[in-house]
């Protein structure tokens, strides 16, 4: 993996690779709008997933999942609404909010995909 990538970018790359290996088609990465950014928008079957990626490189800080608080969830939902309003071809799909966590401790890396992590 390219060491020039930031830790966040490395985590997003790992998440994209994981999702692609598990049958997802990556529609968009780092989708930005006035509200904020969503890391990955992916399609699998009839479900469009808005995916937040959270990486941590030490267990001394909170688990990556804990960092997706209600404010971040609210922003992701608003970004998804905006994306869908601008991209009508996806309007018929089921929408889901997923989180991919990556915890790196030394040489040990744990990646977890939490589908439908919040509503």
C-alpha cells in the first residue's frame, strides 16, 4: 500500500477494496456538498449504501464505531438526501447507512462492516 497516503485515505482504500470483493459496485467516493462529505456510496443489488469509514491506529482511543455520533449520522442522512435529489436514477433503490471500521494495532488489522448501522 502506498505509504504516501494519509491514514484516512488508506482506511478508505481498504474499505473500497473490501466492499468490491463482497459484491458492491462503488458509485462515488468522497462525495462532497455544502453539508459535508460521505466517504463511499456503493451499490449492491437493489440497495444503495452510504458508507462512513472510520479508522483508528491504537486501542487507547475510542473504538472507531463510537466516533459516528448522532450529529455525524444526521449529516450523512442529509448528504444522502441531497445526493438522491441530484441523482434521480437511484431514487427507486433501497437506501442504507453502513459503517466500515478499521482498527490497526501494530501488525494486527481488524476490518468490520456494519450494514444498516443507523436509520
